[in-house]
C-alpha cells in the first residue's frame, strides 16, 4: 500500500511538473508563433487570426529597400560583434580562470556588469561618454559596434569560463612537452576542447546583437538603421503584415543559429 501510494504521488508530481513546463514554454513561444502565423495573413492589416493565407508580405519585405538595408546592416553588425566579442571574451576568460588570482572575483563582476543594468541605461551612458569624453559628435558605426560588443561580451565570457573550469590542463602540458608551440597547442588541443563554449558564446553574441534595440536606438546615426529600429519606425506609421514578415525572418535566423549549434557541437554539450 505504501509503495502504491508513493508511486501515485510520484506520478501525480510528474504530471504537475510536465503541465507547468508546457505552460511555461507555451507562454514563452506563443507570441513568436502568433507573429509567424500573422506574417502569412492575406488581409491588408496585421490581425490575428489571419484572413487567409498568402506570402505577399514576404514579397513586400523582399522589395522594401529600407527593410533590406536594415537587415544587411544588422547582419554586418552582428558578424563584427561576434568576431570581436569571441576574441575579447576568450582572452578575458583565460585570464580570469588561469591567472586572475585575487583579482578573479573583481574582474568577473566587471565583465558581467552589463547584464546587471538595463540596456537603455548602458546606451545612455555610452552616448554621454562619446559626446563628453571622446568628443565623437557624430554617431558612427564604430561607436555602435562598441556598444554591441559591450552588451554581448558577458555571454561569451561566461560560456567560455564554464568550459575552462572543467578543462584538463595536463593535456596542454603534454602537448608542450612533446614540442608543440603555444599557438599550436591552443589550436590543436585547447580550441577543440572548449568548442562547445565558443559556439554557444558566439551564438548568444550574434542573436543578442541581431535583436538589440536600446543600444542601436541611441547610438545609431544616419544610415546605420538596424532591423529592430526599422521595425519600430515602420509599426509607428503602418500596420500591415510586412512587419510580421520581418519579425518571422528574424525568428527563422535565430532558429537557424540553434540548428547550427546542434550540428556543430550538440545542444547536450552546452550545459554549464
């Protein structure tokens, strides 16, 4: 009787747990699902449920020069951010984990500080810094890129740090003993072993930069309109499903990034 009672309680607990999990995932994913469905609306306005099925708004997006230019700008900005952030985040993670010493805690706090503040506050602080300290009166691509690097660096730093804490240093020592140089040891031994952290950090950096709105809104100058800013400006004056089509394409890009991570590293290897 006691065994049956325990089994029934475990079964009930499992059902409750799965139900809560489904509700949470539904709450998170439902807005994205609605936007994707609305992008195929055949009607003239952005409504849900859609008034028929059509890809006309994806065609409108493809023929919209402002949207295409904004998407290319976001893509270029995200790629530059990915490359710079991976380099700086990897260097910082190696220093903190292996050579940080007593400063390890302080450096870790400084590296993750952008996560503690709202992005709009960080953007305002950078804008004031550019104007009052550096004297940059014109908002340039470099300034915008620096803002994106700052806001995405913690993701790369944390993911790579987590892989380095479980790293077997004796493998590097063995390679150096056999005559490999520091650069060759890093390329042949270290990088393959921290691959999951590099891929995960790069994925986070790319996606966060791609969808970053507050930083881009305050730091982007003329001709530097990103896709989130273009979407914001568009829905202020128009309410047709072209905006939903642009959002659906952004969601598709994020999904592709997750699939790439799964193919290259495997999502099961990204537990930290």
